[in-house]
């Protein structure tokens, strides 16, 4: 395989040059001493070639003994392409080597591949981020083929800005939209209805915001969760809001969700009745938590004109759409109470199953996320949306080479799978939990630079939390056993008298 001791980069068009600069930055992060120069194509060993025959979500890579060339149509495809390169490289002394031949044409299985990263107080992370943190995360997600980011405007007159938030929420969403446009990322907004607003006021408020945003591709109003509108009024509002959005952004689409308010039992049937009128202002329908119908039934009931987009909850563990062990509901109470709803939760095996069950019905997905505790799940899910038949070991190896460059990728990938296996059965009966922590201790000692890496630290912390809960459980079981022995002795002594 080709080995890089230096990078001589060729790029000619504005988008390929921008991508090449981003790529050079990523290489410097991984090897600050490697020599990088921009040059003519005759001298280059790494080429960015504009190719109008490719869609903006596709790319091709050609590797030879002397060079690697990336072919794409626009900045988005180039980021996907060099992201794939970064996923397949490893440290080789002072050089960088590809682990395999990655030549080929790459086209995604799903058209929609995204994650929600709303700047608000509810998530466990995003409220403390800067613009640069968001920009960094945009790129990280794009390296796994993400083409959509979803933001969340605050409710009318209900700003919950806390002391961690550096920016006004509306100022932020405008600038976040501009940053996404820089990378040709589609921007969706999850924009619920507000109780007590007239249609006219709701439309006008949204129009003012949408006109400020440099980019807006999709508006997502949830039918419920939150929202208590009757389905007829909900669809009417969606149609009017769509007109306002398209006035500001002519290509913007309207995708309401079939999430049913708990207070309206027949909401789903009546919503379908509205959709059977085939309103042109609506482009597709979203299915997510508190869904009106199971996904297969919704697909059968919904007119074929409207594609489905999945809104999968990959961030929560309990009191959610897909609780841990969703198909059998047996997550042990010691873990449920100790780790609860929103701990670091890599669940690649379980989400692979969910992806396989839902894939036939949808045009893609934008996940429900409440921070970075689901970071592994984001990467794995996005990888399956692009490459539906990819195996988990490959996805996790890519994740570890990309974000833990220079460490043992296979050991790290296995350690992530072990965290999911830690949640099998009673923790008192799972000695694998002790082994998992031992492996993380070794990784921390063998690769000290990982101790400054937030992705590693949150996995390491989860391993320690699991260990604490296991040994607390063992300790408490031993106390119970001791108490029972004392009770037996007391009963025996009382019987003598």
C-alpha cells in the first residue's frame, strides 16, 4: 500500500482547493511534522479532481503506487472522499500509510443522512459549545457521510438561555446555518408549534427567522411531542409555513412528523385523511417517537407521493422509543438506576438491528440526539445509511483510526463492543465488566495522548461506571446474604426458647 512521508497536493477549482486545505489541516492534526505542499498535478501525489458526472453525495477514489486521487462534484463530496481516506490510514513511524486499497466509486444508499444537534439547554453538551466546536463536529460527522444537520429554534418568547451558552439562540442558528452552507451541508430545523399562537402569528414569526438564515433545506414541525393541535389545523399550519419557508428559500421542503399527541387518540387516522388530499406544500413525512402508527403501517397508509424520513432516538436508554434491549426489555435495574437515560451509550449491535428493521421503509434518517454521549451511535448509524451492508467491526475500526489516530484501532474497536456487552444480564454475573475496565486502563497507560481525547474519556468513564455498579451490586448482595444468615441464627435461637 502507498506510504506517505509527505503530501504534494494538487487542487484547481474553488471547491477542490477548499477541500484540500481542510484535508491538509486534518493531516497536520495527525502528524504535525509531515511536509505538506500544494503543487502542479505533475508533481502531486494527492489530487483533488472536480468531476461533474458525480452527484454531490457521491465520490470516487483512485489509488496507485504513486498517488491517490479524489474525484467529486463540490465541497460535500470532497469532504466525504478525504474522510474515507482519513478512516483508512494509520501511523507508520513518521509516515502515514493506507491500511487497504480504497479505490472505487462510492454512492450512498439513503438520500437523507443526518443528526440533530440543537443549541439549547436540554442536551448534555451543545449548550457549552463555541462556533468552532460546531464547525469541528460538522466535519467529524461528514467523515461518516452525514449530509444534514438539524437545529432547533427556541419557542416564541421562551428563551431558556443558560450561563453556558455563549450566544443568543437566534444569532446562533443563523451563523450555524452559514457554517453548514460552507460545507454544503443541508440544514433542517425542528420547529414545533406553540400553544396559543394564531396561524398568522406563527407564520410571520417563522418567516422572519427563515429570511435571516443563509441556508434552510427542510422544516420539520412535529405533530406531537410537543404539540396538541388537531390534525386538520396541524396540516393547515404546515402548508402555510411551507409557503413562508419557500418564499425565503425556494428549494426548502416541508416534512411534518406523524407523531401523535397523547390527548387525541384518533389523530393518526385523521392526519392520514388530510394527507390523502395530496397537499403540494408537503414534501415528505417523518416518523419518530410517539408515532401514530408502526412504521410498516404508516408506509402502507401514507400516499406513495410522500417519502418517509426516520427520526430515530439513538441517544436515550430508558423512557424512550428504543430502550436498552428494546426487543426484550431486560436491562438490569442496577444499571438502569445507576446509569439512567442519558449516559454514554455505544449500542452498535442493537442499532444495527433497528436500522435493518426500518431501512426498507424510509428515504433516510436524521437522528434525535441530546449531545455527544451517543457519538459512536451517530457514526455507526450514518455509516449504515451510506453503506447498509457494512459490518460493525469495519465501522468501529474506521471510527477508532479517525478519532484515536496512533493508538491500537482494533483494541479500541473491541473495547467499544465490550461496553455494549457490559449491559447483558445482572452485572453481578458479568465478569466481562472487570475485563472491560482492565482494557481501558491499559489503553490509557499505553497511549497517554488518549487521556486528552474527549471521545476516549467518555468511553473510559462508562467502563468505570459499569465497574462501580457491578461491585456495588456484589457488595450489596453479600450484605443481603449476611443479613439472611443472621436472621436464620435469630430464628434458630428463638426456637430454642
